[in-house]
């Protein structure tokens, strides 16, 4: 189990909203804990996958009359997690202790988000998802045998684009990154106007000189806006620690152009980029992201990574860091 007080208060993605059908039990794993999730009309529920009676997995049961029924002794838990019926003793009111361990859950941007403790802040802002002039495409989740901070730092690393993603997001012969500024904001970290020439910036096959604007709003969630001639390609990347050494990266794309490119074209492009990143990120050592800036070498092109590491240290995030 990942014991990080800060992350327990974070909204972390556990599934696509479209995969949850009314009255169907689903499972997920978050911070080393097994969850059972289910939809009841407009409400989405996330509980520990455990019956308080004898420890059976509730996910092996069923939903009946807006209640979850345990597969072992058919104890029934209502939408608030309270046991309302014990079939072996139907005339006895269930004890107050007979209650599922209930977590916070909500839906946003086509994702189901869960916080194990009372959330300290809202889900990371991604305005393009609510802007009707932008088309939305969901990609992933991408499974990494790596810890979340390494994965998110890779998302923020502009200098690797011409090398790891040569022919797509950059050209090795044009790898120079012009100096840029990073600033701290009340929401986290921001960097603007990072210039990069890209052979295929978005999966449409049209080369362009683009400007990247980044926002890091949560320890494991960030977004960028890629601008070119009035067009905008935006991406939200949010990382969910499944266990100590396994994470899922969920991606929400938004763009206000390229109507001729299909959702599958854009998703396939992101699949290819993520597969290239996966090889590198899973190879990185140490697995823990060093917050001591003397532990690794840094250049001006690493300004965003430096700011990210300093910010994690200020927040007191222990998971995935050293």
C-alpha cells in the first residue's frame, strides 16, 4: 500500500466514465488498495473492495435494488455504504459498524476520479474539455512499470521530443531548445512560449513550428496547449499510482481544428508516442525521482523539471521521490 498523506487527498483517475454501466460492479486498484466501483443512475460510487463481515470481495457480488450484495453471506449495503440487511438475521437491525469503507468519487472530462481521503482541491482544470469549440478524444490508459513522478516529469520534458519522438514531435537536427521561463503560480507551475519545430505535431501529418504552454496543477497531473497559427492542440495528462511500481497514465486530448482526422487517427498517434516514452521511463534509474538537485545534472532546458522537483519537495510528496 502506498502511504502518502498528500496523495490520499488527491483526485486520481480510475476509469473512463463510459465503461461504467448502471448496476454493474467494476474493480480498480489505487495506491495499492482494491476498489469496487458502481453506477447507480447519476451517482458513481467507490468503496474498498471488502465486506466488513468476513473480508470477501464485494466486487464478486451484485447490485440489487440500489444496494451492493456481498457474494458470501448476501449482506446488503445501500448507496451510502450502510448495511441494511443481514439475511441470516433479517429481524435484527445491522450494527452501526456494518458499513463499507466509502471513498469520494466524481466524474469529469470523461473520467471517474477517486480520492481516498477528503480531497484538498478540485480536479486539475482543463477548460478545453468544457469548450464546445474543441473536439475531445480520450486515449490510454498507458501502463508503466514506473512511479508517477518519473512519468509526469517525462511529460514536462521538452528536450526529449526531438530525440525520443524523432519524425513526430521533433527533429534531431533541430534539437536546440531556446531559453524559456518557468513561474510559480497559486495553482502550481507554468511555462510559456517554448518553441519547437515538429514534423507531425498532432497526428495529422502537417509539420509546423509550435509554441508549448504548460501548466502543472497537481503532483501527478499537468496539461499543455500547443499553438500554431491560431490553432490549439491541448492535452491533459494525469497519472494514477496503481501500486508502488506500476502506474497508469490517462490522456484527454482537445483540439479546435483537423476535422478530417478521425478519433482513431489521433488516438493511434498518442499510442505511438506513449509507447516510445514507456521504453525510456521504465529504463530510468533511480526509480525514485531525486528531489535533491545535486543528485543529477541539469541544464537550462530542464527548467520545468527543476521547478517540478522543487514544488514536490515543498508539497511534501513522499511517493516516488528521494
